[in-house]
C-alpha cells in the first residue's frame, strides 16, 4: 500500500542542514492501522506529510499503490491526494465559511461534481459520524470534537485508500477523543488503512502496529494486534 | 481494607457461598486484583466477628456442609458509608520496576534505557489487549455490568498510560543528564 | 508615550511585513499630492509669467489708459500730459506682427516715444549696439527697429540686417538698429518683442493719428484716487483708466476655465488617493483583527486602537506627501512648457521661463495630502476600535461578524446619501449669488456619495452575485463553482474589495467624462461656428481664438469677392472691451450673412430675436458664461464703452460660445464700425460657389494678395484639425492627471486583491492538501478576482457617470453655462472596465501563484 525506501527529509537553515528524517524504510500493508509515536520534533508530522504527498522527500523513495510519489508531477500528486488519500489534520483545517456539509463535499466538488450530487454523499457521511443534525453549521458553530468528525467525514468522502491523521485529537478531551478513535477503529475493522500520528499511548493502542521515531530515525516497530482483512 | 468492602458489596447483591463469592469477585475486578481462597475465608471470618456477615449451613449429600454467607443490616450500613467516603490514600509506589530503577547503574545508562524501551513496549502491548477487550465488551453487551467493565478497562489504560508517560520522561531526563555530563567533561 | 511604544513594536513590524501594500499606499498619496503640486505650480507659473509680461511692459506706469481695439485719437496724450500732478504720460502702440522667414514667428511690436519712454521703462542696449545713433537719427529713419538679443540670436540676425515683418498694411521690411539686453520690456513674451518709434509704428500698422495706450506716472505726493478721477474726467467717456494690477486680474479671469479644469482633476487625483488610503487601512484592519483582539484582551482601549491606526496613517502619509512634493516638482517642470504653449495659443502670449517655486504652496499641498489621508483613515480606524477581544480568542472569520452588513451600516449609507442629495439640491436651487452656490457643497456631496456607495457595496454585491453562479459553473466547471461558492460565502470581504474597485473606477470615469464633456462641447461649438469653406487670415492662423492676430484692411473684402468662384466673403473681427472689471471678448460678424449659413447655437432666447443684431439696432448677443455671472437675460441691456462714449446695447439672445472665459459679446460688423470706427478685419470667411473647386479658389486668393502680404487660407477641415490640435494641447495637463488617477485606481485594485488573496494562503493550503491542483487554484482565484473586478468595474462605471454629471453640474456649468453637454466617454468606460477586470485578475495571479506553489505544509501553518 505505502512503501518508504530509505526516505530522508532535510531542511536547510542558512548553511546548516537539519535532518528531520533520516533513512526511513517502512512498508504499510492494506488494512493496517499504524500509529506513529515519538517525542516532539522527532519527525512524525514530517513523515506523515511525505506519505500524504503534502511534502516531498529529499532522499529515498515513497510509493503509494506502487506509484512513486517522489517522482511524479504535481498534478498527478494532487490527484492522488484528492482521490486516494484522506487527510485529517490536528487543527481540523475546515474552510471557515463553508457549512459542515459543504466542507465534507469539498474534495468531490474539486473533482468537478455538481453540489447536487455531492450533497447526499456528504449527508450520509455526516450521519455516519453522528452529525446529521449539524450539516448546516459553520465550523465556528461546532465544538472541537464535532469539527474533527466533520474533518473525518471529509477525509472519507472519496473512499480513499488510506487515511492519514496527524494528532487528530490533539486538543480534545478524553471522552471525545475516544469517540473519534472508536470511529477510526471501526473504519479499520471494515478494512480501511489508517496511519495516525499520536502522542497518546491510549490512542496508539487502538492501532494494530506502532512505530516509534527518535531523532528522525525509526527506533521501534512492533505489531500489537492482528490486521483486519 | 477494601477486600472486606468488596466482599460486602458482592454479598449485598445476593447470598453466596465461598466458592461463588470468589468467582463473582474474579468476574468483576479480577482483571486487576487476584485473591486466593485463604484470603477470602480469613476475611469472611473477620467480617463475621464484626457481625457484618452471618452464615447458614447448607446440607449436601456426600460432601461436607457448605456455608452460605449473607450480609447483616449492620453490614449494609457499613458498606453504604464506605461507598460514600472518598479514598484518602494515593497508589503506593512499590512496583518491581521502581526497585530496579534504584539499583541500576546511572553512569552507564545503556542497559537502563534498553529496559525502559522494553518496559514501554510491554505496557503498550498490554494496552492494546485492554483496548481490544474493551471494544469486545462494548460490542457484546449493553448493561450496567459492561459499563463497569469498560470503566475498569479505562482505568487500566489510564494507569498504563501514566506509566508509559513516566517511562518516556525517565528516558528524556536520563538522556539529558548524560548529555550534560558529556558537555561538562569537555 | 504608549502610542509610540505600540507604533514602534507593532506597526513597524507590519510595515515590514506588508511592504507591497505599503509601497502601493505610498505611491497613491505620493501621486495624488504630486498631481496637485504640479497643477498648482504650473498654474502659478503661467499666471506669473502673464503678470510678468504685463509688468515688464508697463514699467513704472501707475495708470494705463486704453480705448477701443482700434485705438483712440492721439490728441488725448496732450490732454493727459497737461493735467496737474501727472509726471509723465507716454504713448504706446501695441501691435502684433509676424516675422516671416523660414519659420513663422509671432512678434509683439511696441511703438514708443523714444525720447520719453525711458522715464517709464528701462531699456539697456547691448555693447555692440553702443554706437547706436542718437535717438533723433533713429527717429528719422522710419524703418528702424530694435530686437531683443534673445530673438536675434534665435533667428540669426545681426545689427544693420533687415527683417521682414507682416503688418496690417502688408509685408514691411525693417532694419535692425540695435539689440536689447533682456531687461524690462525686452523680457516680455520671452523676448519675442520688437521696439519701434511710435510714429513709425503708427504708419506701419495703419494707426496714423491714433494710439493704443497711454502709460502715466504721477508726481510724488499725488493721491491715487483723485488722480484717477482727474484723468477720467479729462477724457471722453468710454476710456479705460486702469492699474496694471487690474490688468493681471483680468488675466486671471481670462484663464478661468483653464485653471478650474486643472484644479478639478487635481481634486480627483486626491480623491482617488484618499480612497486608496481608506482601502489600505481597511484591509490592514481586516488582516490584523486577531492582533487587535489580543491587544484589546490585554487591556488596550478602543481609542488607543483607533489612534494606533491613525498614527500609522499619519506616518505613512507624511512620508508619501513629502515624496509627492518632490515628484510634483518634476511633473511641473516636465509639463509647464506644453501648458505655456497651449495658453499662448488659446489666450495670450506667454512663455514660462521658470517655475514659480513657493514653499507655502508646496507645504499646503502636502498638508492637504496628509489631512486627506487622515480623514480617509478615520472610518476604518473606528472600525478597528470596534473589534472585540473575543475575536482574538475564537478565530471568528471576518465575514461572520456582520459589522459591515448590519443595519447601522445601511443606515449610515442612507444618511450619507441623503446629505449628499440635500447638498446637491441646495446647490441646484440656489441663485447664483447666494452663499449656497458654493463649490464646497458639491465636493461634500461627491465625497458623501462615494462613502455611501462604498458602504452599501457589500449589499449590492450580495444581490449581483447569485446572478453569476450558474454562468460560472457552466463556463468553468469545478473551479467556477468553487469560485462562486467562495465569493458567495465571503460577501463582506469581497464586498470591501468590490467597493474599492468601484470607487477607483468611479472617480476615474467621472473625471474622464468631465474632461471629455468639455472637450466634446468645445468641438461641437467649434464645428458650429466654422461653416465657411475657406478661412483667410494673416499671421496666426487661429485668428478666432484669444491669441493676438495681425488684422487686415477692410478693403480686401471687395477684392476677394471679385475672385471667380467666391460666393460670399464674411469679415470677422475680434476685440476686447471692459465691462464690470472683465475684459469681454468682442466677436464681430456680418450677422446678415451669417444668419443663414451658420446659425448660432442659442442657449436662452428665441432665434428670431437674432435678427435684432442686424445693422442700425444696438443689439448684441452674449454667451452663457457672461449671462450667468452678470445675470443678464435676453431683453436686458448692458452698457459698453466705445471710443465714442458708452453705448447701451440690448441683449437679443444668449448664445453658446466658449471663446473666452471672461465673457463673449457678439456684434454685427456694421454696428461695430459705427461705434468703434475700426475698419480692420481679423479673418475673412469665404464661401465657395457650388461647383467651384475650393483648392482653386484658395490658390486664386493667395495669388491675388500674395505680393502684398502673407496670407493663410485654410480649408475649414484643415482649420478644424489645427484647432483640435490646439484644444487637445490645452487638455494635456488634464489628461496627464487623469492618467495619474487611473494609475492610482489601478494601485487600489492591486492592493485590494493582493491582500484578499494573501489572506487566503492558509485556505488555499487546505484546498491543495485535500486535492486541488495548482491550475485549479489559479483558475479559481482568477475567476474570483476577475469577477470582483468586473462587478466593481460595472458598478463603478455607473457611479462614475453619475458623479461626473454632478461635477459637471456643480463645477463646470456654473462657469461655462448649462448648454455645455454631458458626454459619456465610452472609450474611457471601456478602458476602465478592462482595467478593472484585467488588473484584478493580474493582481490575483501573483499571490495565487505564490500560494499554489508554496509548500502545502508551510501554507497550512500560515497565520
Ligand atoms: N520548515 C522547516 N524548517 C526547518 N526545520 C523544520 C521545518 N519543519 C520541521 N522542521 C524540523 O523537523 C523536525 C521534525 O518536525 P516535525 O514537525 O515532523 O516533528 P513532530 O514529530 O511532528 O513533532 P510534534 O510532536 O511536536 O508535532 C523538527 O526538529 C523541526 O524543527
Ligand atoms: Mg507534529
């Protein structure tokens, strides 16, 4: 599904080189629920961004479904992002002026579908995440947990091959967080591949596999549960 | 001590004999707390002396008689009072791991760091199991008992999380100390 | 103190961060101030040069006595000289000649009393002319002439050489007896002047026995008023006894329209500059809402916040205004030559040798720039003060707090509109003399109107937008649909952008329309009075304008009529006459002839009444400007001085004529000759018989008179082309300022869109993150920007047409008369729309490209 081969990401700061990631090799199979852990600044977000095609590696290769993300045009990369990847950000990143429903339907709108076709799908997903009565609300009229569930619905609308989540519950309370994780977990049990960055061991425990990053390198990789098939 | 109140609480639901008492205990809190029959019987003895519990004998063929225990009104009163009182004492720090920490060599942190990692991995695996059990519980039944179970599962998870976080902190502080030493030597 | 702290710690950082916006705002004010400074300097310089010409030519004279155009009897000189208290009274002949040679060159010729004149004027003769023969000798030779050293150098003529000069009596040859240093009269008209003996001049210019002017100085200790009264009493009625200062005031009146229109466009440039400031500050308030909220949460007072923004504006405006002063000097330097030429062609001879540099005026204009900026910043600063602390904590999007769409704003907009309308109505109904007929009312009305339009624009925008939705989706697919959605969702922010574009475009369109209307009216009028086939003049081809001419004798008329192919010849004569302190322009025709081939444009009165102008009835027609200012109507009468004494003339009709801003009087040539005893003619307008070839007739005329004098016979079409050129030159400054206005408007559009797209960096990052391609981002922003530009442009063009009409009504028609039509400049409209759409799109591209190509991860962390 996702394959990383000796991936590195280097930032230049003046004439100093900062290696956010060094020599990471990793295979993520279909149906896995991978948690990425590690101390702050260890490169977790950087890694996730590379997998999601938001950022380009400075060394090594990143494959998604066998397609080399490191060597395709921006347009192809964008299409992969749009159709194959669902990204859930820590700070939700909903468009503030659009309603929940419009936010959810955005990737399909980008794909050129008229809103009349997008709408039922968005409504169905909002129902799935328990927000069918909030579809006309704008982000600032929603709580953090609700916003994150909207973001999850948005990530799901294209039926992506993989969901990438960067600390999806970074600033939510335990109960709300748990609901989000249960949602992700149930998606995973239906076969959805998920990669999630987290600081929270409780969250990581929902996964089937945990990797730990330290100083930009892969420090540990362990399987803790069986992968749904 | 709280074995006493746990037994009282179980008996408050219905009368039970010793064996049944143990299995009910295991079912409810066995996840965290294992007891042997000896502990149960000695506690029951104490409770009878304090007149919080009485027993009837039940005749059995071929076997010796069985004692069926029941809670007295006095016992119920005591139980209610206990349930309403918050717990004053914090969890004791007498984990085996702490003892190891005390006796490890701080000048050569290598083995200790390795231990920390292994310990963490262990905890994480435990947490994963707990999470799976919790989700199984959630799916299987809906009822007061399953909610209690879930909450206890959560407690376990939170404790394990605390331990993992603490282990992570240990790791960070040890590393920082080593770094400091290195720079001061130079 | 606190304010300074805030300025230092916060504002400086913003200035640094928003360099582009800063540059735009500074350029806006700078250009506005520069335009005003340039206009002011050029105005002053031209006026000063006209005054200087007059002063150099008048020397120490305290009073000047003038009669009609054709002069007055020379006996008057003796009368004045004999009056007690008069020190010197010297005769002057003032004529225009044409230096013939390789290049035609107009020359002012001053005939003076060689023996007396140095008491009034200072002459100094160059060294090589040292052996100038004694004055008596100079006198004795009738062909003697003095040229200025400047002129002689330019045309390459030395002492004792001959020059040919075109005069009333035909071509004359003169001998240069000496050269004048550039002093006193030798500086008049930039040195294009020649000095002759007064008696020689009388002969050469057909003025035997008469004088043009007497310059008078008093003995010490004489009271001015008693002396003036004594002189007036000694002369027959109809003479002008005036001070040189009075003559410069007449020059001001003469240049009235020119100066008004220049000032008008200057104001426009400033308006647009003001709008740019309003816009920049508004944007900065929007962008810094979070910061303002935090400041408020930390205990910043409302007034402190408002003061912070005002102080920032003050700093920027001061810097920009100083820069504008310098730039304005440059503009003035560059344009003063063209303007002076245009004034020479249209009004009177002048040549600006240097800019009149005046610190008070420079500082005043810079001060106006600063003040205008502060006024423009007041409203957005107050809006900043309204930002609540909560907006810092909850990142409420700008659109969500509907300050800009609330009822308060609608109310304020209505109030502004109402006040603007009442100002206009008050102005309209007021009689010309009442204090309400004040330009201030119109200016206030225009500002308020603009304010109310910009306040109401978000609402207008909200109405217009849904109309475009389906079209967008149909034409552009996904990105079109998204663009529509975005615009719809963010009506407030986009409304502000639309308002900015609207105002910029409105101001440009209005000033373009005003100028275009004046120009078109002038051309229409010109076309209406030039109906002849050939215009024959001597010297300056534009004898009909304000420029000096070389007249021709009346006898030529009869001979011209004899030329085969000529159907009729109409004489045209122009002159000046004093009335209530104005120098009116006298335009003299053969009314009987003209009435059927070239009917006048009547503004007030009946056309039949024009017949009253016919000979033997003392009737005149006057132009609208004069009628308005002196409140004359058909049927009224006015008394004009003539060499025969004052004569009362009835007003037959009010006609359209823009010949002179001081006022125009139309008169039949027979009536004129009866009263003025002036047989000269400036232009002969020739009608060619049907079937005859114009070119042949023209050649025949030139052949017939060619030996005696140089003639210009222009076909009407050629003539009109020439006139158009000259008129267009007179709008050169106005056009330049209009272009500045357009540039400022463009800057405004760019600032607005840059800001609004930059603000969306994060949003675009999100969209990229969830799968929007770069080209989709570009297309979306482009569509949005262009649409904002288009809506702003269309609304602005509409508003501009209205505002232009108001300016026309309030500033132009008051002076020039109601029949100056309002003409919409369609080319300018088209330009404005193209500009609005094009610049908006262009201004959107840069930040959109940036946002589309920056790293998504960075865009997502953008605040
Ligand atoms: N644009 C950048 N320029 C320079 N260094 C960067 C840049 N972005 C990230 N880094 C560095 O890369 C390293 C990894 O950053 P990253 O955001 O992946 O950490 P993280 O593991 O997600 O941390 P956290 O848990 O705090 O989110 C950090 O040391 C950071 O300083
Ligand atoms: Mg991170």
